[in-house]
């Protein structure tokens, strides 16, 4: 048996109230853990992709990446992109706008801390030395591509990404057991990775990993000349800002707002 979409919407009101009412320190620690889970999944996906290379490698990596959201939902943590669904209890006036924004800010900062920590550990443990340094080169190339996108492209790919991520969270809530949740979330996440859509928290791993790799002499001979575009400023302004805004629109508007309107909004 599964929860219906209407039941999911009603159930999420209580979930959202618990999330919004959590003490800030617990919220932050759980957000750090979510950042760690997504970053480890990103590291695993990149490594898996390098074992094959090309388009087939990208598909293999996409099949590994859902491990991140699996850990977020089953181990217990707070992920900014999934928490865009807090718009549902906010629209239902069960939590305040301030409580929703407080959650988003604290969780976003915690996700950033956890993701950057794993990026630093992956680089300075020389995990990127796998495959004769090809993993390091691929990591930097991925980061360069992300900071080189036009603002609008990054924004739209952020919208499409979190449309799928929040749908993955949404359909996982339909299941009443762990196996059902994992199966439900798997395919939407694979689709967003294969399509190259942009996830702000994943990028908190990918771009810092590329930046840290630039400072390692061991990888210097593997990096291309265009890697100079990869800076912290470009990462934040040209990728993180537009992708985050797109993630909010994709999750809060196209999923949370629509399902609130369909299943919860009362005719007035």
C-alpha cells in the first residue's frame, strides 16, 4: 500500500512543522551531514564515471549518485533542496515565512560546510589520484564547465534539477518501507544527473573539489589552460547563485506550490 498524493501533502505539513521548529544547532548539524552524504555520493559518481569514461561512464555515475539522497532520507538529515517543499506548510499557514527562511538559511550553510569538508578530504587524501590522475583532471574539468555556464543556463538547469529532486523526495514519501523509498527516489535522481542539471548542494562539492585540486602540485600537469576561470568568486557568482535560485523555483514553485494548490488549498 502507498500513500496517495493527497495524503503525502497532508503528511508533509507535520514533517515541515518539525523541520521548521528544530533548534538551530541540531538543524545545522543535520545539514552538515546531508552535505557530507551528497558530497560522498558526488565523489563516488565521479569515480564510477572514470572507470569507463564517455557517455557510458556518465550513466554509470548517475546510477551511483542516488546513494546521496538515500542517505539523506533514511539516515536522517536536512537538505536544502528537499526543504524547498517547506513552502507547503508555509502556504497552509502552519509555519511562518520567517521559520521557513530560517530553515533554508541554516540548512544551506550546513550543507555548504559538509560538502566543502568532503571536497577538501577527497583532494588532500589524494583520492583524485585514481586512474593515473584522470579523476583529478575530470574533477577540474567538471568544475570549469560549471563556472563557465551563462547565468540563465545555470538558473534553468537549477529549476529542472530541483523539480526532479523534490519529486524524488515526494514519491519517496508515498512508500511505507525503506525499499519502496529507495526505488521511488532512484529514477528521478538518475534522470537529473544524466541530463546535466544543476544541484546547488552537489556543486558545493564539485566546484570546491576542483578549486582544491588546482592547489595540489601533484595534479598540475593534468590541468588545462582554461582552468584559470575556476575561482571562488566565479563559483559563487556564476554558478552557486543562479543554481540556488533555480533550485528554489523548481522545488518551491513547480512541486510544493503546485501540489499545495491541488491537494490542500481551500476554496475561498
